[in-house]
């Protein structure tokens, strides 16, 4: 755990160093499996229905495939662990702020391109936009760090209290980023007990096969060893990085994109990405074309980004169940 404290300090998170152990609370009895899920940005805890209840949907998919095993469910953000509690802060609030300033931003842009030879200080509206971006990036980044702290503490505590339990882990969108970023920071003994990791639309997805024409061609031909073992879904071979790995979004990113996951667990990780979901494909065009405005809720959203519970949870749960049987059989 010293490593996590050092990294948090290096990132300048402003959060206190991790205390020795999570807060005292009555823990559920030990079981065969503990299933942990991390929700995405703006989502509520799993008391709601539809996509807001992704955690419960994932728990249900897994448990119906493992009826002979007793299970313990935990969704990140349910309570505080080690001084951390995952908020899943929403990006939609940042988009709303941008929408408020869109007229000023467009006017500033037009002035700049219409007078390319005239040197002038940045407009006040441009400064406002930069400040909004940095504030939003900081809030999102802190939310991810809080989720990582809670996840690491929870799994360490559970692993100590229940030494015979096997772990299954899942995360969606920001939650996938939280889980992926935590894996290198877990003690190897805890990581070895994770039978399966399911990531859905990870904004920090990394697929090395998308980085050069030759590797893309090998991927398309499905040359043995040419694709990442965690590649899942319909994502194209030309995709290399999720949206938060792009240079322009660097303030929002956390953790190195390479290696994507530790080598000792990569065969137990699946990272699902839909082909036109700009969040995980890293395509700004996909993201721009996919954004819709919900008039009723006055929120921007990306419909394709929400298909995972319907399309891939069953597939991921079947994969997880196979891993559990393999690990415990």
C-alpha cells in the first residue's frame, strides 16, 4: 500500500495518504465469491433500474451462472473505505458548462481566425473555458483516485478477512478506468485471487495492435498473437487508445496506458468496446456524432455508450463463470 500513497502524492491529488486500514464496519460473512463492480460517470448506486442499475445487472448475470457458489456483492461507492468513497462524478456537468459558453467561444474562435496576423491576448471567454476544463478535469481525476483507494482497501480487507474467497471484478466507463488503474497497485497475492476482470467502455483502453499499419493488418487477419488478450466487442483493429489517452485529454487521464494491465493478469481480463463508442475508441468524430441532447433531463448523453449492459454483460458473466470453475475446480 506504500506504493499507492507514493503515487497519489506524485499525482498531486491533494488527498491524504492512505491510513492503515479501512473504517470499521460489520462486514458480510465470508462466501465463495466476492463480486465488485464500479459504475460509470453520473450513475447512481444500484438501487435504480435500467442503466443506472448496471452493478446489480452485472451481479445478477454472474450469479445466475454460478448457482452452486455463495456470493458477496459490493458496489464501489456504497460506503467509505480507508477514507475513500467513489463518487462517479459526472462529465455531463462539464458539458453543460461548455454549452453555457458556446456562443462566446465561437465568437472568440472566429475573431482569431479572421485576424491571423494580429496578436492579441486570449479573450475572457477563452480563459473561462480553460478554467472550466481544468476544474472539471480535477474533479473527474479525484473521483477516479477515490474509487481506486476504496477498491484497493476493500479488496485488501476482504482478502485478509476471507482468505479462501475468489474475486470477480467489473467496471463500466469511469468505473472501468478505476478498476484498470488499480490492478497494478494491488498486492500480487490479492491480484492472483481475481478470477476475472470485466471492463466495459474503458476511456483508457489501450490496444497496441492499432498503433502501426503492419500490426493493424495482422489484427485484421487475426494472425496468432497479433491481438491483445483483453480485446472484446466490435472495436476495430485501427483503435489504439481510449479517449482519455489522447494528448488533448491528458489532464483527465490517470495512470500509464502502457502496460494496459499487469502481465500476470492479462489473460483474465476482458475489455469490451463497441466499434463506434468514442469513449473507448478514442475517436473524437465517433464521440461528436454520438452525442445527443436529452431535452427532458437537459443533459448530453451518448446512446451507443450505454449498450453494454444489454449487449455484453451476459458474455462477460459467462467468461467469468468459466474462470471461476477453472480456478476453484
